[in-house]
C-alpha cells in the first residue's frame, strides 16, 4: 500500500560557512534553513511562501541535494535520501525534477528546444535516439508547443513559451515530484495564468506531486492545497489553503495577506497588519521569535523565547506565543 506522503521532511537544517572576520577567528556559519518539517501528499501541491531570502529555494535545493543539508531527515517514497551516495542520488533525480524561476537563464542559449528537452533522457540513459525523438515531440505537444518548434533556439521563444520548454524538460524523465521554484514570477500576469493552468492540467493528467515555491499569495491560493509560510529559515504557519486564507493566525501571515490587493470581499481585519522595515540578517537572527522585531503584537516573552510549532486546530500549525493564550 502506498504511503499517503510522497515526501516527508523532518527537522531539516542547511548551514553555510561564512568568511572569517580575521585569520585567528573561529569559523562562522549561518542557518538558511533552520528546523523545517513538513509532508507532501501524493498527487497534491504543497506551497512554500514568504519574502525573498526566507529560505524557500534553499529548502527545495536541499531536498534534491543540489545543496547538501547539514542535518535532518528526508524520506522520499520510503527511501532515506541522506543514505544515498552521489551516484544513487543522481539516479533518484529521475523521479525528482525542478522547474527554475527564470526561463531566460535556465535554458542553454546554444541548444535547441529539442536538445534541451531531451537532455534528461540522455543523462539518465533512457531510450534510443528514435525513442527520445518521439518522446520530445510528445512532450512539446503536452505543454502546448508544436513538435517542429524543437528546432528553435531559446531566443526565438517568448517568455511563456520558454517556461513551457522548461516544464517539458522537467517532465521528460516521468518524475513523481516536481519542484516549482517561482515558475511564474518572471512572466506577465496573463502568461502567469496560462502556465498555472498548464501545471494544474498536467498534475491531473499525470498524477504529479508539486512542491510549489512563491512569494505571491494570490498565486499559491490558486494552485496549492497546503501552504507553509516561512520567515527567516523557519515555518511560522502551515494550513490548508481554505483555512490559511479564511482564518490566518500568525501576524506575519496576516501581513502577507494584507499586502495582496482584495483577495476577497471579506477583509477579516487584516488591513491593520502592515510590515515595516526589513527582515533581520540571517547571519545574526534576533533571540526569541525571529519575527518580533517587526511584529505589531510583540510581547516581552517573544524577545526571549522562540515559539514552537503547535497545532491550534486540525492540520493548522502555528509558531506563535499568541497561540498559547
């Protein structure tokens, strides 16, 4: 029997080494991802949302081991990813693919669209030349491009078409999990809707599982089933889409929703949550709750004790001292 979760992440931490202040100084590190835990259900879309620099992309790259995590547990379909060698992990990536943010820089300008889409098939040793050509034509049709466009170079495509090529490349090896790293943020609004609808259709047709990364609350509301809000390397709130947008609890979540122009006719009192200033440096996070320097409801306890992620209702998790009250 299949497990309900395709991917489970437990207490994931990813640290980076900083330059020494001087020759005799001890080594310094900063934690880009600090104790993140969540599960991604099969055939569903799990969203990671937050401001730039909160650790969303580093989390995704750590799951694929494109960036090596420092500690934690990564379970993919019952397989411990930490226990795999580099060659075994390379083979495992056939089932785990990524769509990058910028379709302008993620495609090789010297390769044709056909060669770009076929690259995962060559790398994984899948099929012969005839099989790969047939598969490329099939993938281009699947994402809404004409098979003859495989002879075109990236500069001959529009931004939306380039991202369709990126989607086709990600699907080439028939993955189970696709990481979507802000796949529509570099596109016009009208084209964003087309790509989101394409991803939704492909998920239904191919039974794909998505880890969707975005800073746009309106986008995650459209496509995600479960959403985790990240701030400075930690998850501060996690809930189903309907719960998060109807009953947000954490002040940071409320501030993100207040920044979105008119998500619904019901305001829910969110307009009073306005974020001021900038997030603290991840190299020197504040003590206690990391959001307390910008929180409109900060209490003395928030400056001393870091809140734990706790369940306040079914499948609704919040890391905030207000939840204790």
